[in-house]
C-alpha cells in the first residue's frame, strides 16, 4: 500500500499571488503542444504554417479552458454552481471536463479555420495528435491535487489519498489515465499521422481511442459523488459521454477511407 505524496497544490507563492501546480501542468501541455505543432507545420501537407501555430494555440487555449470549465459545471456539478456561481472561475481548484473541453476546442478549430481559409477537418486532423500531451499533463495535475482517485483496491500499488473520505488504498486512476490518455494515446496518434491519411481519419482515430481509454478507466475510477452511477451500478457519466465518441470515431474512419477509395 502506498501513500499519496501530499504535494502542496501551490507551486509558487509570492505574497498574495499563488501559482498552482494544476495551472502549471496546463501551461506545460500548451507549450509542448505548440512545439510539436511547429514540427508538424513543417510538413509539406500541413494546412498551417509555423507562424500560424501561435495564433491557433491562443484559440485552442480559450476553447480548452472555457469549454472544459463550462462542461464540468453542466455535466458534473451544476448543483454546486447554482449555489456558488463564482466556482466557475476557480479553475485552480480542479474541475475540468474533457468532453466540455473537446466541444470548446471544436468550436475554436472551426473559428480559426475560417480565419485562415481552412476547413474544420483540415485543422482538426492537424491538432488531434497534439492533444494527448495536454491530457497527460492535466492528469498529473489531478494527481498532485489528490483528486479523481479510483475505487478501493488490494493491489500492491493501491494508494491512500488524504482527500478521500476514508483510509482505504485506492487505484491511482489519475496515473492510469496519464499512461493511456497521455503516453499511449500520443504514440498512436503521432505514428498514425506521421504520413498523409484520408481527411477525417486522424480525427476519427482520436475520438475512438479516447472514448475506449476513458470508458475502460471509468471501471476503476470512483464516480463523482454528486452523480454516482447512472445505471446498472457501473455506468458513469464519463462512460455515457465517451460511448458516442467511440461510435462517431469509428464512423469517421470508415467514411474517410471509403471516400478515399472512390
């Protein structure tokens, strides 16, 4: 049985100003994504230039932060928001929804594409392999905050979290998600997109892989206490939101390759 390291969520404190690790992990994700995006932008088939990466990062950052926070409120914690509307602004406390962030990024991609004269799918296929870096960084932030821990387990790497309501060893599900949604996801998408693919295929693989990874991890992740299980004593909100992603991803891949074969 392991103990959570109980890292101070505040990385730097200068007088009243506090910089949280959670915010720094997002910053790292954006910076590494920008660097990798510049590498992809050098490819002859890239829909954008290296110079345009900075502008696109700005649009995507807005989509992630605004969409992620609003998605968390709508999908997971609307009751708490109704009681305390200012919680919407306290991003450093945690509480970001991937599915909300995805919707925000999709809107940002569409908006940026209009600005530079590119289609939604051209930009989406370009951006998709960069996203796992941010996802992985965010899961490290969850781990530092001691949030989103898993169900009780007797496995040797079970971890006791000080933020849990008991002293039970639990799955460190944040690290599972870091490994799947960050490392494995990045390797798959970077390899697949390293050469030209039919339009929409990379985006389809993104949706399908994330949906599968998230659906599986939810079996060992503790459901949000304000929601619990939605059905069957195992179905969570994360699984409910991920299942359509799997179907949409498969449909996009099939459509992309069938259209390319015609």
